[in-house]
C-alpha cells in the first residue's frame, strides 16, 4: 500500500527549506563523496563492525535486524551488531557527551542510529552527525522523494543528506469490528465514543512516542493556526495553539481507562488490553501492525485498522551516522542495504514486520517490483488517509513537558 502525501499550503516547505531540498539534489556533499567511489566504500567496510543503536521493543523488528546482519556478513563482510535501546534520546545524550569530552573523528561508540524527529534535530543542531551521505548511497535513487516528501524533511527540519530514510509511519487505530463496527473518524468522534463507553479508551503516557503522537494529532485538529506548527515553538505559540488541545484533553481524560489517572507505558500494553477486551481500540504508528498481529495469530481476523478520514499524522524514520563513528564506511553499507529493494520488501512483508517502504515501487525494475506484496491482508488499512505533516521538532519537548505538568502522575 502507498501512503498518499498531503502537504497543506500552510505547511509546505518555506523558501529556506525549498532551497535546502534543491541543494539535496545538486550539492557536492563532501570531499570524500566526490573523490571516493562506492567500490572504495565497500572495500573500506569489509571487516568492520557496525554498532547499530536501534529500538528493541519489538520481537519482529529484532528478528528482522538479525536477518539483515546475516545478509550483510555474507555479502559484504560487515558485521552488524544491534545495540538494543529503549529511547534514541539516550543515544543523542551519549554522543553529545563524547563530543564534550573531546572524542575525535573515529573515537565514538555509535556507528549508526535509528532516529527521527526531535532527536535528529538535536544532533543536526549540535553538530553530532557525520558528513552528508544519503544521496551517495546507490539505492537512494529508488527513494520516493516526490510522493513521500517526509523522506527529505524530518519534522519540518530538512535532512540535507544527514540521514537515510528507512521506513514510513502514520498514526493508525485498530479494533475488533465485532465490538466496534463504526470506528471514530476524528478526535471529536473519539471523545463521543469515550462518553458512550467510559473507561475503554486510552493512549500511552508521553513521552512514549505513540502517546506523544496521539497528542500531536489532537493538536493539529484543534490548533487555531495550523501553519504555526511548522515553525519552531515559542512560549506564545504554545499557549495560543495548544489551549484548545488542553481543553479537549481535560474533557477526554475523565472518560479514559482508570479515569485518566493512569496511562499505559507503551502501545504494546494498549494493544494487549484491546486484545483482552479491556479496551475497545488501540493505536499504532505502523499501518500494518494489526495485519502483522493477525498473521501471527495474536489478534483475530475480525480486527480492522483505520486512519482518521481527513488526515492522520505521518512521518519517515531514518538511520544516521554520528560524527565520531569508528566504522563510517560500514555504516554506509548498512544504510544502503536497508534501502535495497530486497531489504525494503522483506521489511514491508506483513509476515515479517509490515513497515511501509520508502521506495517508489512503481519505478523499480520488474524483478524487484515483484518482491512487494500487492494483495490486501486482513487487518490492513482499507483507505489510506492523507498524511498530515509533523509539527516542527521543537514542539515535541514543549508538548511533553506541558502534558506532564498538567496530567503527569
């Protein structure tokens, strides 16, 4: 399935961002990129160990990375070591501490990191990333930069080649159609459902990213001037744009699970409570998660997924190389492999992970295009909603802190 990009005029890239995107297509990225061929990179990478710091909260994702490690070792002589983390923000703090301690070009502990949003913005702002590399990857040519513009702009921050796209995400809800035949299509309808079925809806506690995404979706639906969200947050903007959000949450929380006095720690807990019948619906940032759970026989085939009709917040997730990565060549080989049609098709496979591809499948050679599934599986989103762009990365921390101040327990 392909997400339909939707960029309202008010959230389209500004002139500075547009120039950055133009530069992405034309700029000579670095002296190394100009002088070195990909064959040189492959030779330098052979024998290297790449410490890939990536979220480890999913067995299927961990299994996918184990598969990737085997392929990389066999085909390129690169050892991929999955460093299991719970929050990319911890990696940002570690690399920042290494820079403050004076660690030089190859003296770091992280070769590659799974990242996006506020964590990418922080690493870019603080000079914690290696030279731009994404456009030099041979498989970058297949990325759908036109149809999926968030592959070039991460939470309103131009990537400028500093991170390579890996997968797509969009806020999606799912529920058993036998228990919820008419799912809510916006936040107002969700509030009405909560009034009808008090105690049977909830969301993860921010700063868990699913919970924060739920908050951002509600913010976008209620903000008086949505174009302001594409700009760096200010105290005045937060007060003006988020005021209707807090009023909405004030009305919603008493109707939530445990009266909004407690919140689950993550989306997996919400999913399990939905499966057990304690909740009537769950949420995910992977449109194919319910289909994956059905395929694994952890959810019944009567579960359906949907996105809010007028738009659901969406983004791209990436991999990036820190400035002091010891195995930069190996990290580039890993990033290129993760962009390959074979790796992207396996990742998109419902039976494996179900993470939507960043590639333009229609442009692939026929043999590569055939790798991607075409038949709709039970639990997949029937009608993909327009993608609502993420607010500027700076809004995340501001929203999370204010949420904790108001509702944290």
